[in-house]
C-alpha cells in the first residue's frame, strides 16, 4: 500500500517535470527504490545530484571505482580544480584546456550536466597575475581587461555546454576577518573595487546566452541577525538584490554547504527559509559544495567506534538538513557534494590543525556511509505536497 502510493507520487513528479529516468515496477521484480542511484532518485524530483570531480582520481587506472561512482551516482559534475584560473591560464594569454576539455567531454558522454567552476575568485590565481599586480607591471586598467579576456575566453570555449557557471566565488568577508564588519574581500575587490561583480556577470552573459550565471559562497545557508554588517546571508541577499535592480544578468545563488559537526549547524526549516528568500528574488538556488567534516581526535584516529559513530551520524544529519531544504524549494536546482569519498576529499589536507575529516558520503573504501543512506531516504520518502517540480529560470539579459 505504502509502496504503491510512493510509486504513484514518483510517477506524477517525474511526469510533471518531463523526466522519467527511474522506470518503476516491472511485474516480476518490484521496483526497489533503495537499489536506485542518487542520480535516478534525484531526477524523480527533477533535482540534479552532483559531485566535484578530481581529474587525477578519475584518470587513475588503479582506482576504477571512483570513475564508476561518478558516472552512476551523479547527474551533474563540477571540476574540483581544472577550471580554475591557475589551471586554465598558467601563463598570460597562454591557455591549457586539456584537462578541462577532458572533464567536459567525459561529463557529456556520461549524460551529466556541468557546473562551471569558477570564473572569478581570489584563490588559485596564477603567479603571473598576482605578481604582476604586486610589482606594478599590471595596471588597474590592464587588470580589468585581463579579467574580461579570461571570462570571455573560458565561457566562449564551453559555450552551450555549461548548465550553471559560478561567475563570482566567495566575494564577501566573514565576521572573523579584519575589519569584522562584512565587506567585499580579496584580490579583485582590493584592486578593482566591487564593480567587478557586475562586470563579470555581464561579460559572462555576453559570451554565453544560455548558461545560468551564479554567485557562489559559503556560510550563507541560513539567515542570522538580519544585519548585513554581521549576517553574511543578509549581506549576499542585499548584494544580489542590488545587482538585479541594476539589470545585472545573475540567475542564481549557490550555497556551498561546507559544514562541520562541531558547529551543530542548522535545521531544515531555517535553511529552507533562506533558499526561499533567495528564490523570492526570482533566482535559482543550488547547494554547490556540500561536505560535513568532523574533528579527528586521537580516539577517532585510533578507531574508537564510540567516538566515530556520533560523528558519522551528525555528518549524515547535516547532509539531510540541506537536502531536505533543497527538495522543498522548487528553485533549488541541484545538490552537489564536494567530493563523494573520504579517499579523495580536500578536507584532511586543508583543515589539518586540528585534523579534520570524515566529511563525505562514502568512506575511503567506497562503502556508503550513513550520510549516503540518509540522502537516499530523503530522495525516496520526500514527495508532494512539500516537494514540487523544479522551476528553471530563463537566462536573464
Ligand atoms: C578546493 C579544492 O577542493 C582543493 O583541491 C584545492 O586545493 C583548493 O580548493 N570553496 C571552493 C572550492 O569554491 O573551489 C574549493 O576547492 C573549496 C572551497
């Protein structure tokens, strides 16, 4: 009875959005949702489930499971590094497209949508650029031209093949920065002023009329005080509202979703409310880099299950909170994890003092963790009336 109701709801949802990827119920073998991939289950809702892809792991012949799982479990992919500026333009005007081309070709062959990451960011810039600005050999006017040329070259190369572009990434400071009042931070704001944001979106739109253009950032999963001086979500909300008011072609806001179990984090209602308020501006939303890390204390590292289990549970709960909120917001188009296995995760290398890890949905041996099962359960048991078909905006001009 329950199963039949579920199948009926699934068929309605799939039919409404025009995708019927999971074929329910053959007579001999009943449809078993738990045996479906995240990819198939997401598409019942018109929701794309994604992962960041590490090209070295994808190409490692000794690690075939990585490639298999990327293909089987995910309907959208993001290049973890190979579309960043230092990779694409290692020398001034000298582009190296090889790895990014291969990433795009693989995704297309596997029928996956692509999130382009990233056009403008203060990290992973090539040394020629930062050194040239520092020593004065690149003037402000030249820097603006360099930015325009880079965006134009990259977006043009992949024109028509990128679903969502992260046009600007992490432009806003955090309350622990100096000064603590939230402000536009980093290389581009320091050298060009905040006007570079509007320019970047306009240049990206000029090079690709169909990609959805996103602003992407972390710590914008939920509203705080509502004061833009200390509430980053409010600051970003006000920022994108201002861009829209000036006719800037921005289509979406990406919430990275890098969480940690030590922080407790949010509940689905808070997160859904934030998505809903961004959607209320007429924008798409997406979770773009979800992972939920934990402190690796000595006892965790020694394999003490009493220490490990609560971390796995808490991590799973945070994936669930974000996914449930996304499912509930028709304009939340995709849910991407930043690496899907602890075997290839940026967390241990980046957050090493104190050590952190256990941040993804599969363990180091590609065994699905509690987080994977909880995501799967969300995709199986969520349905109308709370969960509705996705609404994709037309690219704004
Ligand atoms: C990270 C990658 O995962 C690492 O491999 C790299 O060394 C540093 O960047 N926010 C982003 C991503 O937008 O691009 C970052 O990716 C993680 C934080």
